[in-house]
C-alpha cells in the first residue's frame, strides 16, 4: 500500500500515525531511560513508558495536523511529525505534568484556606 499525497484513505493515515507515534514514544523513553540504579519497580517503569508514549503521541498528532492543514503531502507530514515526536515528546510531557501540578497545588491551597 504505497502512500501518496492527497488520495490516501483516512484509515490508512490513522494507522500509520498511531504506529509512528507509538514508535517515537518507545524510542524517546529508551533514549531518556534512567533506572536510578534499579530503584524503580516494574509498575513505575510501566508508568514511565505509558506517560512517555502519551506525550510523544500528542506531539506527533498535533504536528501532523498542523502540517496537513498547510497542504503538505501525507508522507512528509508523517515524517516530520515523527521527528517532532521523537525530539519533543519528553518536553511536552514535562510541560503537561508541570501544568497539572500547578492545578493540583491551586486546589490544595484553596482547600487549605477554608
């Protein structure tokens, strides 16, 4: 099934997007893997893998949609989104976790003030 610009089925595009996002997440986690001298349990390792894949997937999907909006061919959009997912997956998840921590801290402060 060769991929060409413009005439791809949406299902084929979505399958390739999911595969690329998953692989970019796995590679990102392998690249930044720190076991802390064996102190992480299997559950913690699995959680780091899921969080890393999630951040990479969001990055890949967002970048793909931006490039597709500008009318680039599907293959080029997939390639560029994979690069951005690989490079930006860990950064995007750190920003997302920082935002969630701020929200939780605000709610804890509001509860503490009452």
